[in-house]
C-alpha cells in the first residue's frame, strides 16, 4: 500500500512539473507576442505605412513628427534641419523622428500582411499556399492561425512575424541615424 502511494505521488509530481513547463513555454510565447511596437512610419513594398496603436494603415497624407520633421506618403521626409531624404523599403521611423531598424527577414520567415500569411522564399515574399509545420511542432495556416504543439491556438496580427522554428520575431530596434 505504501509503495502504491509513493508511485502515485511521484506520478502526480511528474505531471505537475510537465504542466508547469508547458505553462512557462506558453507564457514566454505570449510575452514575446505582447511586446507592443511603438507607433511609427515605415516604407513597406514601396508604400508608406503608419502603425498607430498596433494597427498598420497606408499613409494618405503628410504627417508631422514630434521633432518637427514632415513625412509625405511618397516616403520623402523633410527633416527639421531642412534636409530631405527618401525612405527605402523596410526603413522605419518612430513618431519622435528617431530612425528604427526593422527585422531583416530570412528565407522561411513568415509575416502576417493584410490578413494573409506571407513567406520569404528565395528572397521573395509569396503568399503561403498551405499549412506549414514548423520545427517546434506548431502548425501555421495561410490565414495566420497558429496551432501550437500543445493544442493551443493564436491568431497572428498584421505585421507579426514567425521564423521557421516557430519563434516570434521582434520588429524594432532604435538605431543611430544620420537623418
């Protein structure tokens, strides 16, 4: 009887440990997903986009940044010092006028864009045609639904990215600018 209780207790402790590890992994995934990106403007596929409160939208008219710089929908920026520059694809600037660096996509990386999953193959972005199983066992659907190995699901939001290992990718890093 004592042996049966000991075996049962060990089984319960092992299951608890397994559940705790699963919760920690899920917590890390959610934590990385909830990193909120600052409001910014970005040249994306030849179009000026603006991210405000986590929503990406096309720039329709010029925007004045907090430092006095003006950004036009064609990607031209007139700096407060009078110098004009043209943003290149992938370049970002926060609403304070600080240049930011976006994540460079690598082959196999995926990004939710306009409600569709895009994947980088051979240096070109393409629509994801069918579900993909990632190295961590997660399955990504063309609509951006991610089903994790433990059965939990999440829907990617516009601009969110995953690498082929199933890890969420951060999008921004402030960099020194010659603007």
